[in-house]
C-alpha cells in the first residue's frame, strides 16, 4: 500500500470529518431531546474537541496492551491502494470550536459531495457513531 503525503488535501478532508462529527453529535443530542441554544453548541464543540483529541493522538487512549495512538489517513482511490496522510498526526481538535460555531451558524453539515459517504453508509452512521461514543466512554471508565 502506498501512502501519499499532502497536508493541504489532508487538511480539507479532516475538516470535513470535523463537520461530520459535529452533525452526528448534534443529531444524536436532538434525538435525545436536547433543546437548542448556546449550551447545545458548547456541548457539541466540547464533544468534537474531545473526539478530535482522540483522533489526533493527543488524548490518552488505553488499549489492551497499553496506550494507543490513532493516525488518521484517508483512502485516496477506490482500489484501496493509496492512503492520503498528513505525514504525521492530524489536528482536528484545533478546529473544534470554529467548526461548531460555523455548523450552528449555518445549521447544516458542511460537506462537499466528494467527501460524503455513500447513502448506504450515511444511513448507518448514527448507530455506528453512538456505538463508538459508548466504546470511548467505556475505555475511559474501565480501570
């Protein structure tokens, strides 16, 4: 497998991931009955920051054999032969509060068509996202 390093393209894609996370957190909270307002925006921003820290490798995540670090990459082609990388860790958490503000200002996810997952994956996203949040919570609460 080939790894292509392109910080500019990587940065644009990681921002789209940030908007996707903001939208998923917002949608889950609204389904749970959370009222609109500044508190909701702060919760979404905080969740995006914390999830971003995990994705960036700047938060401690304990695996079965000790600390783990995530290194985010993006599939460059449909054949899974090339991954797009920043050449190191990502920095989504640095955009968290700006993305959340923009998301709430626009009240819609900011995605380009090329960054959107196929419809079949979009339909499954909320359940898999909620499972991921539960797994993350479990990782931090288990000794």
